[in-house]
């Protein structure tokens, strides 16, 4: 699941510069960790991750913005 999410991010051109974010998983929950540049980018990543087959939720509690 985590690998599919990373692949989905890699296939999205405007997310290519987000290299300080890591993707993990706990069961069917996608866990995003690290730092993103802004809230809009995080919102887009959550939207993409939640559409990946097998994902039931996305946890962003370990992400900082800035």
C-alpha cells in the first residue's frame, strides 16, 4: 500500500519537489510523516493517498507544514 501511494505521488508532477515526506502504513491506514511546503500540497497528497486501492484512511498527525 505504501509503495502504491509513493508511486501515485511520483506520477503527480507538482508533488515531485516534496522530498521531505515519507509514507508508511498501519494495516490499511496510510501514514504520512515529515514536512510539506504548504497546506494545499498536503490536502492534495491526502486526496491522492485516499484514492489508492486498499487505503481506508490517511493519518497526517506526523506532518509539519512550512
